[in-house]
């Protein structure tokens, strides 16, 4: 007999909470709630300044960078393009599907809603096809909002979400943000071969 699965009730409760939000108020309202909660979390992050971009990268390596603190270590693949190997919500998804096999009903509608153009997704340069699950509506705006707390060489930085990969391996691309940053789609595609998330950091002049 195989070993029994130990269910992490915190993971299951979180996923089911999103399901209830979708059922009770609809995908659009649920998306708004999750994004607002993510932005409220970002507000608690202290502002930090790095003298150079190399200092910014060094802070990723020693995990003192605010972005690293919320999502784990990313990899700078060059030309300000980053890849994140592990989705921070991966354990929640794995834990849930190991017991219930499939994700809750309504998640596909929610993801479609997140990818629609809107004021918040435009402001934080997320979605637009790069959302592959409801968790992207938490993770992507949170990362961009945390970036608003960071300066490099006295200049603000901005994050553009270029693409994401679902647990199934399906890739989602944000053509709008890929076009705005000038990063080749082939580059994003290649990054997503070995990473779950791909984004671009711009130092604002």
C-alpha cells in the first residue's frame, strides 16, 4: 500500500476561497479583490535603493532584494530579462491537485478575466495573455507594486510581465508588453522552457 497523502489545509482553503469568491461575486469582482489584497501587501514593503544594477542583482543572490523576498530567486538571463524557475504558488497547486486531481471550477474564467485589458493591469504591466492561473492575479501585480518601492542609481524601476507557464506546460505570452519592451518573443519563449515566469525590468529615465 502506498503512503497516504498529507493534505495542507492552508493550501486547500486558499484555493477554495478563490473558488467561493468566483461563485459568489463573479470572476471580475474576484479578480479585483485578489489584486487589491496583493497591492495592500506591497504597501507594507520598505523602500530600498541600490547604487547600481549589479548591486540590485547581488541583492537577489543574497535574497535581501524585496522582489526575491516575495517570490524566491529569479535569474537574470541578460538585457534586463528575468526568469523565475518556480512559481510561488506551485506548492498550493501541487497539494490541491494531488488530492482533488483537478483545479476548482471557475478558474479558467477567472484567468481569462485577468488577461483582459484594464486600468490596473495597464498600470502594473501585467496580464494581457501572461496570466495562466488565478494566482497570476496575485503574483504579477504584487511583484510590479513591490518594484515601485525600489530605485537603482536614484531612478525608479518598472516591471513588465512578458510571459508565464502553467503547470501543464502551456505558455502564455503578453504580446502587448513584449512589444513595448522590444524583447523578442523567441527570447521569452526560450526563457519559459526552463522557467515558470518571464519578466523585464526597466530603469526609468
